[in-house]
C-alpha cells in the first residue's frame, strides 16, 4: 500500500510537474503571443497613422485643387462678363452710329430730292426763259423790220 501511495504520489508529482511545465509553456506562449499582438497593434497603429496622414494630405491637396479651380473659374467668369459688357457696349455704340447714319442718309436723300426738284425747276425756268427769249427775238425782229421800213 505504501508502494501504491508512493506510486500515486510520484504520479501526482509527475503530473504536477507536467502541468507546471505546460503552464510555463502556456505562459511563455501567452507572453509571446501578447508580445506579438502588441507588436502587431503597434504596427497597425503606425499604419493607421500613416494612412490618416496620407488621407489628410490627399484631402488637403484635393481641397487646394478645388479652390484653385474655383478661383480660375471665377476669374474666367469675370473675364467673360467683362467681354460681354464690352461687346454689348460696342453693339449699342454701333446701333447708335447706324441710327445716326440712317438719319443722315435720310437727310441726304431729302436734300438730294430737293436739289433734283430745284434742278428740274431751274431747267423748266431756263426753258421758259428760252421760249420767252425767242418770243422777244421775234418781236424785236418785227420791230427792227418795221424800223428799217420807215
């Protein structure tokens, strides 16, 4: 019985040692896994920070690009508005000049018509004077003919 107790005791000690070794191995493994987990968490945090910085930088660049494009567009719109205002001013000026030219043209046509009428009247007056001159010449010839007879 003593052998059995010794044997049980030895078996219990052996199992205890095995369990202690297993515990040490598990603690070592656990420590190793915890260390590996910590390293991975650190690497993951560094990667997250790197990606966050990259994202912020890309966001900043996109924002700057968008602001630049907005400024360029605003400048272009302002330029186009100025060009439109200038073209409208030129068109109004041309319309005004065309109106003045049309008015002058109408005045010149009126004046030309008046001059044509005056020329026509002058020609008619010249013709009337020619006719009167011929009548007077006939009368003068008669008078001269009568005077020579006396």
